[in-house]
C-alpha cells in the first residue's frame, strides 16, 4: 500500500532506477540508433565537403573545418527530431509492475525526467560520438590535412566574426531552445492523449493546428493593419528592441511548454483513474 499519496523522494529514486534497469535494452538500442543516424549524416556531409575542397583550401583556412557550418545546423535539427521522438514515448509501457508501486505524479515525472533531461545528456553524448567518428574517418582518408579536420565546437553556435556562427546573440539561441521545449511538450501531451502511434498522430494534429493558426493570423493581420489607417500599431511594435521581442517570445514559449506538461500530467492521471474503475 502506498502511504504517500503524491510524492516520496526515496520511492521516486527507486522508481527511476527500476525504470532504467528494466528498459536498459531498449534505451541502449535507441541511443545506438540515434548515434548511427547522426554518424551516417555527418560522415556523408564530410564526404561532400572534403571531396569538394582541395588541399589549397585547407592550407589557407587553417583551423576552419568546412563541415562545421552544416554540422551546427544539423545539431539543432537532430535535437528537434530526436527530442520529439523521445517525448512521444513518454507513456510507453506504463502498465507494468514497477508503475503500480508509485503514484501517478511519480510515474509521470520519472518519464518526463528521462525524456526531457536525461535525453539531452544522452543526445549530447551520441552527437559528440558521431562527430568524433567523422573526424576519425576523414583523418585517416586525408592524413595530410588532419589538423584541419576537427570536432565541432558547440560554442560556435553563438558569436560573430566567423562564418560558422548561427546566431549573433545568446538570446537568439535561447529563443530557439524555448521553441524546442514548446514543440517537445506538444509531443509529451500527444503521448498522454494517444499512447499508441503517438508521434505520427501528434505530428499530423500539430501540423493541422499550425496551418489553421497561420491562416487565422494572416487574416487577422490583414484586417488590423491593412484595413485600418491608424499608424500607431507600427509605432507600438517598433518601440521594442530585438532583444525584448526575443525575450518575450522565450517567456511565451516556455509558459506554453509548462502548460502542455501540466495538461499531459492531468490527462495521464485521468486515464489512470478510468483504468482503475
């Protein structure tokens, strides 16, 4: 019998440990699959980049790997794709012996922790391993320029003065990460609504909703700005700096991500009550 009706830290830690032990085969397989996909893409990109540039380019651009531009962009795409896939598996195999010994909040929070926080750690490890695989392969193929074939520096996501920087300011990257949290939360919510085929159903639903909102936004914008001669609207929006706009966007995306996570918990709790009746 469960004495604590909401949360117990020792019981929660024991639940997380059992979840990791019982599902270690599937977790390792997913990590290997994630590493394999990224390694294939990065090695393929290395082939197109290094085969295109000759040795004169490498001499003139010392310490500048031509593959970094694609790799930094691919890092964000991989994060979104694999993060959403991980989120869509939150409610997978909830009906087991381990889950019966914990409260609904503990079950949901343990899965959320694994699919959100632990996933980021595993993703970074898999990405770095894939990148080092690219470096090892092409250092053997092009030994004369192996000093230029370097592991990507994720610090180059933000900055100025180099061609590989994706963002000029840190707040731009933070906005993108907040968008990731929001999109990931949608798939967590979708997993609680559709335990089976969650990724596909959530993707289709989100795509339809986004298209509807875009169309509604375009129609509303036309009515407000093109149908009204008042120029104060432009003044109001121009009074905000880029950093303020990005900061407001970050707060909004994180707020809605939190709302989706909370809704996913209550949806899961509701399904638990229905199943016990």
